[in-house]
C-alpha cells in the first residue's frame, strides 16, 4: 500500500522549482520518520495528479530522491523509502568538497569495539609515538633474521623469478605445507600436509575459524583475558561470546563445565601454551578434561599457539590437537619469531571443516602472498629456525626479568602479577580499581603505553588490569617505562580524589 503525500500547497512560480520543493518535502517526511523505511511512495502518475505537475516532473523528483539515497525503485513494484537513508536533505549542498557522509547510510551498523580500538592503537603507536611501547606484542626487529631473509629473497629472484608473481594453490605453497606438517608431527598439531592451510598470519586463521563455525545466536567461549584479535573476530560473527577465567593453570575448565550446564556451545577459543596475556600453560589435568568435554559435548576447540615456542620456563607440552585432531583446530604463525611483516601463518584442521576453511580462504584472498610463503619455506629448511629461537629466547627472558624487577620496584604496593612461563607479556592487576581509559591517556602523556585489560576481556570487570609487553623494549628501558606508568597512576588517582572531594563539598 502506497502512502498519499501532502503536496497540495506548493509555491507556484516562485524561485524554487516545483521539482526541488517536492524533493525537499518528501525528504523531510523521511527524515522526520513520517515516511518509515520500506514505505511505498505513490506512483509517478499519482504524484503528478496530486501535486498538479506533469508526469516528467514527477519522474525527476523520484530520480533526484534516488540520487540522494532516500528512495529505491523496484521494477514492477514501485518506489520505496530505503532502509538506510544516508544524509538529511541539503546536508552537502553548497559545500566546496563532496561530503562522505552519505556512506554512513549505506554501511551496516558496526560500532568499533573496545578491543578493535585498542588493537589498532597497539599497531599504530609504535610507529608514530616516542613513548616506550609496552602495548605492542611485536617481536624486536633486531632479533628477526632480516639479513638472512634478504639473501633468501635474492636467491628466489635469481633461481625462479616467476615464483613470486604466479598464483599458488589456495591451501598454500606445497613445500611450505610439507615442512609445517613435519614440524607439526614433532609438536603434535598435524600429521600430514593435507591438514595444513597457509594463512595471512595467525590472525586470519582465527578469523576464518570464527566465520566457519559461528553465526548470530551461536554461543562461543573464550579465555578472559585473551588476545584482543581473537575477541574481535568472535564478536564480529554476532555470536554470544562468554568469558572463561584464566589462572595460574590456564583456562578454568570447572567454569567451562558450569557454562556447558546452561548453554550449547560451538567453540572454545584458548591458548594452551604460554597464554597471551598471562603467559600461563593449561595444566595437564585441565587439558585432559577439556578434550573429554569436547568429545562428549561435541564442540570445537581453537588452540592459538603463536607463543608456544617462545618459552622460558618448563618443558614444552604437546599441542592439544595431538590428542583430539577431530575436535581441535590449531593456529600458529612465524610472526613472533621470523617476523610479523611476512604475514605467514597457518592452521591445522581435519574433516569437513577443513574444506569449509579452504573455501572461506579462497573467498577472502585466494591465497597468501607468494613471496612470503617462499621465504618461509626456505627459511624453515634445516635447523635455522631452532637456532634463531636459541638466540632470541635468552634476550626476551632478560627483558621479562627486567620488567618484573621494575614492577616490584615501582608498583609492588599497587598491583599483582605473575611471572609468565613464555610469551611477550605480563598481566598486571591493580589492587584498587581505576578508570583505565584515563590511565591509558595519562600514561601516553607520560611517555609509555600499555594495552588496557578491558580490550582483552569478554566481559566488563570490576578490576583494572593491563597487559605490559616486553618484547620490543630493551631490558635497560623497563625501569623507566614502569616508573612513568607508576607516575601516571598516581596522577589519575590524585585527580579522582580531587573530583570526589569536590563532589562532597
């Protein structure tokens, strides 16, 4: 049913054309909500008759409204108010430069989450700020094998220059997949190359898994705190994302059982080794119980192992997938050792899920860039990667220890933390809660950054926590970094006490 428009009182013979008057009148009805999204407008001949104009003028009116984004015509059905209206009528009129505001009406609502915002900052600030970067999980470029990679790139260009310009299989470069499968048999995450899908970093692998398994209305469980990128990918699917507490033994599987008593879940996302940001390992009893639950309750487990090889304490544990290959999807990358700029990651999975992941990968980018895959494959030949880890681990361990000493010196009375078994982060929780956004801003002014805990948690917390990353910062700089952080904390608390006193006076 079409709406009849009140268009009888047009000003005839005035300076504003009848076309523009009708465009403005109808646009105002849409802006005010009198014409709701999806409302059908009168046919052009009916509009012409009601307004006392000729049919061509009515056609021009609807054409102009369509150009402004207010209406859309459906052949054989009529003209309808669009579901999303870009900008109010006249918003861009007379502007010297075309406005981009109309795009807002065309884009589906997707508010920038706190995790998205902080993750973007952590990638951006190290390149643009002079602050000491405790927010970034980047590896130190000086510890990455840049010179060796340059030599390998020259070899590839000399030996097979077409290799870097040709398309590859969606699953990835066969040589790289074979080498990753060999490493996977040793670590427990894969048995053959047929289980390996090369991705553009572990981040893409996580995103593919989330998209393959989750839809709006599904339920997923994620460690809290966790990697902010994992949280962002899970939330972007529209699924309900529930938190799983983490303690010194890793993810709390007792808490998972309580969730399972109330919800049918499809995915549990965690890091069983050197968890980001706590550095904890999932204890053997909890590993066994998790996999038993996955089998009996029929859910998938996503195990992110990007820090599993960056271990400082204890012996490495086999990857979870070794014990339950049908239920566990393993994600990893070369980003924390060889270099994040390569964007070479992979996932290991089996069964029908693997084919779905391959299809999503093809739909996303066809395949990961060829040159990084060739670089990764050649670098992983022999024991070069193990020798790199042997050089890098002691350096990162010294930086971890320097950060722990600085925390004890400057924040020992204000916070708690635990020494991480591996990874590049220390998880710090303040004894007294504080506005973490205010602390983040003040710390940046003081010349130090951190990742606010809220960006890594699936739920709001009454406590204030932060992830401090030591990978990029020389050991000698950690004392100054934490001194600045402690100074920022004192300043925010001073302001909060002043505000409270003012409110009482």
